[in-house]
């Protein structure tokens, strides 16, 4: 009789553990989906030139309010992955005033 009761207890515990593991897996999967949705990015690229159309090398391109950024290459080109909720890019260059440009859903932003 004692071993029969022990078997019943272990069976009940096993059933509860299976349910708990299923709930845990569901919760972790939901968390993973939420994190992947919040981590979406958009690739933005463009060229930075002066008034004469010459490329500006080494212009800082920063997602406003973050530490995400890059600099323009020898041809004035830049490419940057920005969070989907980003609003503005800030372009900065020594000797010139910073220029803030709205992203507004664009994937190509050229700046003069």
C-alpha cells in the first residue's frame, strides 16, 4: 500500500511539472517574440556632400538620442542600421553646425 501511494504522489508531481514546463516554454517563446519585434532595425544609407557637390569625408552620423552611429567614407557615403522607432539622424563635422534630419520612413538620406 505504501509503494502504491508513493507512485500516485510521483505521478501527480510529474503531471504538475509537465504543465509547469509547458507554461515556462510558452512564456519564454512569447518573450523571444517580443524581443525580436522590439529589436527590428532599418538600414539607412546616403551621401554627404558640400555645396559644390564634393564628398565630405569623416562626417559623424548619429541616431539622435542613442550612441549608434558611423562616419562617412572617402566618397562621403554612410550606411547605418537604426532602430525602427528612430526619429532623427544628426550629422556633425568639424567647423560646421550639426544638422538634424528627420528619417520619416526613408531608407536613403543624402545631405548637403
